[in-house]
C-alpha cells in the first residue's frame, strides 16, 4: 500500500495545533494598512481556527500532520 501524499498547498497554508485544531493566517493582512482601523489590524494579526467541517477537509489533505 503506497503512502498518501500531503497536499503541498494545504501544508503551506495550515498548521495543526497539539489539541488537533487547524490554524490559519488571515487574509487581507499584507498591505494597504492606512485604510484599515487598528482594531481590524489587531484581529488580522492573530491566527484563526477553522470550523469543524473545513478542518476535516484540511486534515484529509494533510494525513501526517
């Protein structure tokens, strides 16, 4: 039985925490900060946690993470 390949696109975008939650970095946090208010910028700095359904799909793409 061959090994399952990890989706490299998913591996670059998501990480799995020790408790098994799938973490991601927010979009819109790269440039044009003059038009964003400080509260929004602070929220975008933090990592997000995927919902159950999406996390299951990502875990299927990353079988060894």
